[in-house]
C-alpha cells in the first residue's frame, strides 16, 4: 500500500479475500451450528474490512484482519490432535 502499486495491492487483497471466503465456505454447521455461524460472521466481517482496506487505502484494516487471522490460527493450533477431524 505504501509503495503506491495499486494493481499489486488489489491483487494481494483479492487473494486474501479469496482465502477468507474459502474458510467461510468450508465451515461445517453439522458439528456445531452456533459456532459455525459465529465464525461465518467473523469471516464476513474480515471480508468487509479487506474491501475497506482496498477502497480506502486503510492499512489499519489490513492489520486488524491479520491479527484476527493470527488469533484464529493460534486457537486452532492449540487444539489437541485427537480432537481434530
């Protein structure tokens, strides 16, 4: 963003949005519908923030989404192997 390379910025944010969309689409409500719904809402929020970042050149929105994804990743990594499907 700071470099002013608009096309590269759009490409990178587009890839990030695609990853978050994939995470949302891969949720399994059959295991815990309430949890899946909450995660879906969080992923939708992240997608909106990424769009905001792209449109408004808002680096803080990118930082926010990165922090949320890092926190989710750390949470998933903390789940013992025997509970993962």
